[in-house]
């Protein structure tokens, strides 16, 4: 998977991860240190064994899902449905 990272600064340190960027409302995904993909809700729950390392925008993967809860992570530009 390739994506352009988005800088996610938190101040104060315990801020709930956002689902979308503040500019452009692009859908965010979170990666753990072991490269698991998480949605914002699962990243907010945190896991001491595999902490969230970075976040980025899901630009074009319409089938990307959270490794924790299996919910689909919306894509910014990919078609959500197959053309008929």
C-alpha cells in the first residue's frame, strides 16, 4: 500500500484520532508499528502491544478495511462501486 503521510500532531497528547483531514476532508487511516491498518475509532482505543505509529490518507483503495473491526475505510478518489 502506498499513501502520502499526513502530519497528525496532537496537543494535548491524548486527542481522539480524526476520521478525516481538517482541510479537504480526506479520509484518514492509521498504521500501527507492525503495519496494521486501523480506522480512527480503533486507533482511538489504542493497543499497548501495537501502538499507532502514523496516519495517512486513503487516496484510491476502495477495498481498504480496518484490520481490527473490518469496517471499510473510505477512499478519497476511488469509485466506491463497480461500474455496471
